[in-house]
C-alpha cells in the first residue's frame, strides 16, 4: 500500500498530470477572453487557448496509460477539468448570446447530464462500482468540443467562414442528442446497481 501511494505521489507532477493542470488553468483564461468586449483578437485568442486545452484532453489520459503514469490525483482531476472547460465555456457563450433562443436548451441538456452523471459516478464509487466511458460518450465529447470551437470563433469566424455560428449551433444540438443518449445509458447501468444494492 505504501509503495503504491509513493508511486502515485511521484506521478503527481508527471507530464500527463501537468497537461491536466494546464487544462484547469485554461478555463479562466478562456472565460476572460470571452468576457472581453467584442474584439476579433479576443475571440481568436479564446479559440486558441480552448483548442490547446481540448487537445490535452486526449493526450493526458493516453500518455498516462502508455507511460504507466496513472495517479489518483490525475484520475480525479481529469473529468473535473473536462467538465469545467465545457460548462464555463457554455455559460460564457450563453452570456454573450452566441448561444441563444431555443439553443439554450441544448446547453441546459449538456450541463444537466454532466451534473447527473457526476453524481451517479460518485455514488457508485462508494459502492466500488466502476462505470467505464463508452465509445459513444467519447464521440459526444469530441462533438461538444468542436461545436464550442465554432461558437467561440463566432463573429470573428463569420468573417473567415460564413455560417460559422450556424455550424456551431447545429453541432451543439447534435452533441445534446448524443448527451441524452449517453446520459440514459449511464443512468440505466447505474440504476441496475442501485436497485441491487437496495
């Protein structure tokens, strides 16, 4: 047990964990650029930081597995960093009307699912039940990040690629539909264990 804890602590400052820390640090930076008065440079800066943070979402877990540098801290912070990046970006885009009207419901669906699944995972962890991430859930996350990228570019992106905002909103609804599917999938798997425990 002591050896395992020492090994886990030694990995707290490994490259995979540093990438996760960087993603956490990127969240307020993206929010600050999106809060900035409507300037094209701020939008592109927000997109640049967001894109780098989104890429680290793939590499931190991949490198941790390949290099056998998985740690308890990394396993805890990785999903937190993912959810914070998506949630804060969604809220900032709603605040500046990049996401508006009926499309706000897509944001509500995504945020609600993340909270529900996080609560479910925490409960099941107490029962020592692991709920693995499905392939569809990975597609959902990828679609979410791409949709948010288009929406972050927003007005600045329209000058380069007309229809940027519409592409972003369409992809956001696609992500919301996958979010409902994966959310139900997780809930169904979790409820089975909850009923058995009861």
